[in-house]
C-alpha cells in the first residue's frame, strides 16, 4: 500500500494519527510524519484515517473515493476544502 499526504492541505487536526498511530504521527502541534509505504496490515486503519481527514489531504493507492496516489488532488476552496456553492 502506498499513500501520500498533501502537506500543504493538511491542517494538523491529527485525526489520522489518532486512527492509525503506527502510520501517522504528529511532530509538535502542526507537523505530520507518516510512512508512505505503510504495511498492508495497516490498510483498514489507513482507510479510516483518510476518510476521517477533515480536509481530505490523504490519498491512498487503490482505494476508491479517497483519491489515487498520482492523481491530481481536487482544488480546495471554501473554509474546509469543500467546493463553495453558488448562492444565486
């Protein structure tokens, strides 16, 4: 399994470190450290961590709906990276 975290998008909410502590670790209050080649045994925890990321900064290879590694991340707009809706 291979994963990538968009560290420009990551806001340090640490949901990933809480859900998959063997793969993700907070260094200080804002810096995230992670294993890009996490063990397959961590698959379920990594998928839960990616799904729980408030800003969708985690991309996991081969997991539908969570972005694909190498796929361009969608442009972040709005307060939490969600697309802004047109109120007209």
